C-alpha cells in the first residue's frame, strides 16, 4: 500500500541500521508520540501506565518495523500495538488501576498532580475549569468501566476520530463488529454518563 | 438487543450518520415512526450524541518529556533481549536435545503429539543460566568468547610436510657426518699416540743420560711407559703429546 503517508519514513527505517531514537525512526516517533500517548492515557486511565504503555508501544514498533509489509496503514498498526499494550498493562495491574481511580477521587478536581496541563484552561473561569476537570474525571471513570474491547473501540472512535473502516483495520474485526461493539459501549456509557452530561451540557 | 429489531437498526443508522441530529431527521420513514413510539430509542438518541461529544472534547495531552528517555531505554533493553535470544538460538543449534532424536525416531499421531507436547519439552541445559547471565552482564565479552570458541580448525599446509622432511634429512646427514668425523679423530689419535709413545721413549732416554765419569763408558738407561689412556700419562708427557699431535690429544681429552 504505497499510499501510506508514512511510506518514505518507514522504508528509510527498514533500510538503515537503526541504533536508537534517531534518524527516520525519531521522525516517526515525533509524528506518533502524542497520538500513542493519548490512546494509552485514555485506555489505562492514568499517566504512569500511559507512559509505560507508550514506551512498550514504541519499543515494539522499533523492533518490528523491518517486518512491516504495508498490508495495512502504518498508523493502524501503531494504534493496534498501542491499544494492545495498554490493555495488557491494564490486565497486569488491575489492582493498581482501582487504587489510582480512588486516588483521583480523593484528590478532587483542584488537584493538578495526576493530570496534565490543558493549554486553554488558564483562560477559562476557575469554576468552569473545575467543572471541566470534574467532567473529565467522570468520563475517564466511565471509560475505565468498559470492557477492554469496548474501551479500545470507544477511544479510537471518539478520541482519535478514526473512521469505522480504520477501526476495523486497527482491531482486525469486521465493520459490523465495530458498529455492534460501539453500540454496546454506548449502552454502558449512557448508564454512567447520562446524569453527568445532562447536568454539564443541559443543566 | 435483537440485531434485527428496529431499535438496533435505528441505533446503527445513527452510528452511520454520526454525528447525526437527534430528532430522527434523515432517518428512513419506518425508523422515524419507530422512534416516535419507542422511549428507549428516544433516550438513546438523546444520550449517544452527548457521550460522543463529551469524549471528543476530552483534552488531548502531549506526550511527557520522560517518554523520550523511556523509549530509548526500551530500545536498548530490546537490543539486549535480541542478543540473548540469538545466543539461545545458537545454543539450540549446537546441542539438539536428546528428546528431539527420540521424537524423530518415534513419531506419534498428530493428536497424541499435541497432548504430549508439554511432556516432550526439553529442559534447558544447565550452561544456559551462565550463558544468559554472561550475555546480559557483558555482551561484548560473551560475543568474543563465542567467536573464539567457534573458530574453525585449520589444516596444516602441504609445505609443512616438505619442510619437515627436508629438515629431518638434513639432521640425518649432519649426524652421519659427525659420526664419520668421530671415527677419523679416533684413528688419527691412535696413530698420534703410537708416534708419541715412540718419541717419548727416545726423549726420556736423552733426558736421563748424564755424563758422570768421562772414562766410564756411557750408560744410557731408559724407561718404557705404556699408557692405555691419555689421562694416565704424566702432565709433562701429555703436554708433549699435545704439541706433537697439533692439539688432537688435547681435543680428545676435552
Ligand atoms: Zn427502539
């Protein structure tokens, strides 16, 4: 698939002796690090696990990039590695996840310690910013309650804005499965989020 | 949720059109009629767009700076693992487990083989622990050791045989010459000893002769000495012999 926008960089990586985070691999890393980190952050639900899963993702991409044969878009492959790394990490540290969610509750909306700075929040009114933080925490909690399969699909669709076709390619499932899983994810999210969203958007 | 139900079709239609209006505009007539009478679908079509919007509006984060160094560490760790795996593969090639030979001699049926798989797993040789820890602690040294151990044995070049033959031939010739020389020396020595003995007799006779009384007829007493070896001769006689034999007797003694 030569229409891949990253074709040139990937080929350069495959043809050169990669020693580390440099050259064409560094360029690919810069292109993807935020996307990978966001997927990992939303699936794992905390910055520490997101960092670990992102690290693992790029470690795998580095090791396997020579084997990439352009049978899918490179971005689809990177997303797949990131989703799987995040879900695996979550499975390994289920206990830690619960602890961190409780910590998020205890720290409250004012705490900046477990959250990253959002560029536009300083321009917002303090009350509005606090409400946004609260909303973000609620949404993150709702995502965390989805099963790993539904969590991956929800993040790819609504946070990364991928088309159904690309989600099917990333997760290697049919288009029908993408839509039925998304519908199931909505059922769960509705139960968790409807009161909160009503309050925030409509109330 | 029955996949053929109108509820499913309505939600699927919304997903297809998302973000779609919540009032059912654009939906097929049949689905719009269903929406008008189905409270669950009305709730869903009100809630789903809100959830989609809320998720889409979540703040995006920049990857933290620590990710750079974490990825560098992951790449290095991956390289170490790759080296260890390659070392294991080499090891596996060098020492096929005995169980493999057995398995090849007694091939089981496919099903039985699958069931027996855990039983037929070869245990790692004891040396593996050491090799892996060497590989991980000092890859460079381990690599040198592997390469030295794997150096191919060389055959001696053909010239070596020729050189050795030449050398042994020379040695033989040299020792034959030395033996011949020894025989010649002994022969000449014997001749010299004979001549020296005769001369010594004359010389001694002359030395011991002393005129006592002019009137008395001269007496010329002499002594005969027989020597079986040079060592038994007196130093004076030996000195004379050395001179007479041009050093041959001296060389023989030494
Ligand atoms: Zn319905």
